[in-house]
C-alpha cells in the first residue's frame, strides 16, 4: 500500500491483493478466484464473537459450492482482539471449530489500514462512509472478485444466506 499526498492508494482489483495468514504465510487473494468470498474482521472478546459459529456453519454448508470465508482479526475496537496469532487460532478452533482461513491481525481503519480493507471500503462504503464501525463487518464478493454487498456487524451470518446462495447460483465465471 502506498501513500501519495496523504491518501492511501487502493488496488485496482481484489485479486491483486495479498495478506499474511495466521501462520505468517503470504497468501494472494488470487487463490480464491472463482469463489464467492466473504471477508470479515473478527475479534475473540467481543459481544459479537458468537458469530464465529454462524460463519463456520455457512462455510461448512456452502464451501463445496464455492464459498470461502476469510477472517481477519482486528484489535482496533475496544481492544477486543489482544492475543497473539497462536492465541487467536487456538480460541477460534477450540471454541467455534473454525476451519475457514484466518489471517494475521490487521488494522481496518486509519493510516495502517490493511490493503484488503482499503479496497473493500473504497468499493462498498457503509453507514459511516468508508469507515468500519465495529468487529464483524462483512463484505461479500462474487466469483469474479467484485465486491457486491457489505453487511454491518450486527447482521447475523444466517441472515446473509440468501445473498450467498444467490451468488453461488449465478456462476459468473
């Protein structure tokens, strides 16, 4: 991510981006080409943390049809993700059986916004403009990597199912 005149430059396409996974490996978003992708900023000590259960249920139900959920821990909201990568991974697996890809802790707002979130916020603003309001903000992209819908933190994963099913049925490849 580069800064010019105090502005963050945004990638031209989702597939041009990369992120470090929870084990420290660099992963290209191009890996997920052809899938419906949900990107969500997560936290282990948030009132919304039980959404991990619904996210995992969606992932298990629809991954064979092409759904991928990408979890990005974030500690920017009331310090609700203070742990290390190992702590986060252990918490997610032990408490919610999370099997979808988890990434290294990132910032989703401010000067150090991760490029994935800079891109998504530029494409799909929210109630607070492009700022992310809280943990568990969810972005859904179609099979071509185009952001199509943003869901607020309090939207339960099961309430997103119709959108996901619709995108999976419209194979835009």
